[in-house]
C-alpha cells in the first residue's frame, strides 16, 4: 500500500475479520488474482477493508457535491493529476486520493459518506471511486512506467470486487475520449477508435517476451497434466498471458449453479484447454461464451495465442 497508517489499519481489520488472503492481495498481481478466484466473497470484504482504512487514515471531509465533482474530473480529464483539495470540517463525505509511480502515473480516488464509512466491509456498493492509469504513448516509453503499471495491477486486484469503482486508461482511444470501465458491469460506452483491451498484459508494454515467470505462475504450470499441455501454457505465459487457473473452476447462475471444471482457463479472455473427460464442463463454458480447445486434438500454439489475443482486443 505504501502508507504506514493505511497498512496498519488494513492489517488490524483483516485480522479481526480473519481475511487470511491479505498478504497475497498486496504481494503481486498474479497471487492476488489466484486468491480472488479461491475466495471471491472474502475478497469483496477485503476490498471494503482497504477502502475503510484508506478513508480513515487519509480521507478528507468534503461535501458530497465536491466529491462527485472530483470523481467526475478524474474520470474524464485528459491528463490525470493529483487534485489539490482542502478539507471542509463538518462535511457529509470522505475522500481519499493516492498517487503511485514515479510521476503519479496511477491515481486512486476513493470516497464514501461519513455515515457509511464504518460498514464498507459489509456493503461494497457504498464505496465510490476511480482508478486512473496514465498510459499515453509518451508515458509508456519511459522506464518508470513498468513499476507504475505493476502498481496499477495490484490496485486493480484489490479493488476488483467493488462495483462502483471505475477503471480509466488512455490506451487505444481517440484524442478526446477516455475509457471508463466500471468493475463488475459495463459503463456507458464512449466511442472508441479501436476496441479497448480488457486486461493490460505484459506483452502490451513494449511487446517484450517475459523471459522469467513469477514463482506463482511456475507453480501453476507444475499442476498441469502432461508435457504437451504444459508446453502450450508455458509459452502462452511467456507471451504475457499469465493470469490462468489450474484447474479452472467456475460456478455461476448462468451455468445453472453447477461447477464447470476444465484443465486450465484464462478467465479474463474466456479461453481454455480441456480433456475429453471434461467435455460436459466444456460444453457449459462454451454456452457461456468461452473459446475452448480439446487437448487430445493436439491444439497448436498459434491457435491458442490467436484466441487469447483476440479476446484481449475484444474481437469476440
């Protein structure tokens, strides 16, 4: 988190609520994602804890109208900057603003009413906010962008279950529009010059291959059954597609509350690999819009990468 007071507040509340995934949530993006997939309900509570600790430690009292104005400005203005806000004692709302990166490439703004501040961990819809990444072309060329981008991913992982947090970037947009994607739902769509990516990938930052994979990724690779499928997934990971689960399991209303389990799946892209014995699960996932490859049919690396990249670009 980077602020001692916020860190201490999160630790205290997380321990009281027995949220054991706290350490993983803030350690690195991949471990955080895996913990989210294991305990989505607890993760929502942890997100509320993060918001509550941030507002308690760094929050400024402001009128609700001023908070709404600040959130709207961060969502829509061309160049994200840390705003200068003076607290107004006795106001009805709290607003916390944090900057990450060498040049504040990432700005996080969280808000809630003072009346609701004590129960954010029980009702995540009470938190409002904006997570803004300044990823314009000139920023992406700077060496400091990679650490800032990683901070953005960490923040995204922690906040992903808050329904009223907007994620805003400048990548792949025209000169006047900013992308606003509300976590958990689709925001009113601005006009894009090209489809926005749903997830920032390592391959998107300069197009470089990942020569060393995080330990959590290598541990997942070891869980795969068979050298052929392991080779496929390993190469995909080296190309930036590191957010996968082994096995991949999904339970949702769209799947009639049944568990669909396949060998490996990239949930953000809705792409996966399955064995013949998992065909019933694969069928349910395909009905939910997934692109799947049967492992026994010897899928080619090019086909898998094309599917992953196409889904990331929004090609459908």
